């Protein structure tokens, strides 16, 4: 068991968690949760030393417990860990290397501890720089768990009742070309969706509202693995800047080479598009709590002009920066971007082959190791196959593959594995999906909940599966 000593039996661990941990902190597969005790690379192991293929953990970016990351943390912990009010080379070395991956104007870093902290700080920067309050966000967006971010996350506030949306929040359509307002048959969906934002800006101004920022994930994750159409971000940025606002690109889920062809997902929109602020988290420390906001000198100077010092106790500490430096080293040394391209392409090829044999697969979309499989009841109506997606997730767990579903209808299977995920892993996962889809077809031609219940779908799974992705929050 590689040194693991079990303190409690699984049942006792669960009992103590239910007693002492807040009930809003949900577990994956809560009717029969996994007790994970160790992990290595793209694999996780339970207390019985059974191995699971991790297809969803974009936090362990370069692989669980990568020895270089562990060594970097250990080495620095033996020397020093303190706050950023003292000079230390790790912080400036990391800031330089990080900004070298970005367009030249994005040159100033603020180090924090989570994606939520990063996005919260980005809102402060935007409001200080513009003097405005309002924010445009995308439908189904999720940007973090703190109050300021729940307010701009329809994925969260839509569950809180009709009056939950604040007056200063404006919700634009998700640029989804499969299920959205403008689809693949639209001549230029990027322009069409951007024009909707332009109209939203005009309507806001008529009401006396002023926009501080447009904020969007560079590719929506909770929104259903949405890849924005070409030209969308550039045109939106132009409209927003003319209205006195700035553009915030949230790379918490999709940055650090996950898309393969580029280091940052926003770069897929072309060299002529540069955000004013980029936020990052999750993969930056491979599971260690570090995150960052990178912005322009102009925005940073506006923030300083407020006269309020910004200090973060743990942000940019020597241990965190040592770990983050090791992650950059590994991405480069192990050619992880190249692997994201080749393995991601192979994964999509395998899934497209499945699509020819299973009508339930309506759309396959993605870039690098960020791939979504949109499940439908029939391809003409594109009605979401939500129950089937729930069933597949639980059956995959039984087959020792960890996957989740997301999107507005919780019907999009999403792949975002550690970057060491390889062709054999892709083949194994897709073969298991194929097996389960054949089971569903044989049980009832992919149509009814009754057929799924005959496959022993747990009566609680429908509710629980909606929580599977909650632990992937910022």
C-alpha cells in the first residue's frame, strides 16, 4: 500500500465526516463514496488498493504526486517558508517565467491561494481601474465559491430563486454552437454572439449602468465543455472596452497547456485578442494551494492608486512558488502540451468512432485534453439525455473509471484528466463507455428511465450525480 496506514475503516471515516464536516460539503458518489488513500500519475487508489483511472482531475495537472513536485516542496520546506514581505528569488523567478508564457502587456502578477481568490481580486482590479460596478457574465458560468463570485455565476445563483441575480449582473448567452441561440448553421456565430453582448451593453447604458468587466472562462467547463467560436472574444473585448470596461479571462480550469496547441486557452482566439486580466488556479500548483492574477501595468497602477495596500499572507510564499516552478519545468520537460495534442486527438477519434454506432452521442467537442461528449435522446431534437449520463457515470465508477457530467442539463460527459493521460488510458476509458452504452441500448434503446432502473440505477443517483462536479469548484 506504499506506506498508507488506515486509521479508520471506510464506514467509520464516513460516520465521522457526517458528524464533524459541514453537510453542504458533498462527496462524489455519496450513496457509496470512494475512500481514496493514494494516487500516482493518472491513477487513484482506494483503501483496498484498487486502481481507478482519473479522467476528471485537472488539479493534479502533471500527475498525482509527481516526484519532482514532491521534491521541490520538501527541499524548500527544509529551508524557509514565510510571507511575501521579504525578498525571495522564487517569487520573482516564477513571475518572470509565468509572464513569459503570456502576451507582453500581461506583465504584473498578484499571487493568491485559489481560483476563487484570483477571480475575486480580478473583480476588485476591474472596478478600481474603470470606476464602474457592473459585470457581464455568461449563462451557466461558474467562477468561484465566495460571495462576490456566486453573484456572477449563474450556475450557482440560478438555483437560489428568481430574485438571486443582482441588478449589477448582466447574463449573456453562452457561445454554444451546438445547443445555443446561434448554432453550427449560423454563418458567423462568433459575431452573432458578440453582437448580443454589444446590445446588452447598450441596454445597460440606457438604464444608467456602467460595465466594469466582461468575465468568461476561456472555455466553459460547468457550462458543458463549450469552445467559443472564432472571433468571439476579440469582438466582445472591443465592444466592452468601448463601453469603458475590461476583459477578464478565467483560465482556472483550462490553462497551463491543457489545450495543447497553446499554453493558454484564450490564445485559441487568435493573436489579436489579449485580455486585460487573466486568472489562474487549480493546475498551477498541482494540488498545492497557489493561484495568480496577471494583468497589465495600467490596471496594476490603478489598483495602487487606491491607496490601499494589497497583502496576502500565503500568496507567493517560497514553498508555493517552488512547487509552481516545478510544474512549469515538468510541462516542458515531459512534453505535456505535445501529449495533450496527440492524446486528445486520439481520444476524439475514438469517441467519434463510438458516435457512428451510438445514437445517444450527439456532439463531441474539445481541444487537447479538454473534451466533452454531449448525450442526447435523439439527434434531431437534441433533447438532453440527462438520466443516461447519470447512469453512465455511476457505471464507469464500477468499472474503475472516474468521469463526471456537466452542462445546463448535466448531460455532457467531460474529460479533463491529468496531463500524463495517455493513449492506452483513452482507449480503456472509451471501451468502458462503449460497453455501458451497449448495455443501455440492449435494456431499452436508450430511451426510458425504467430501462435504466432495470440496470439497477440507484434511486439516489439522479440527485447525487448533480454533485459529482461540485468538488471541482474554484
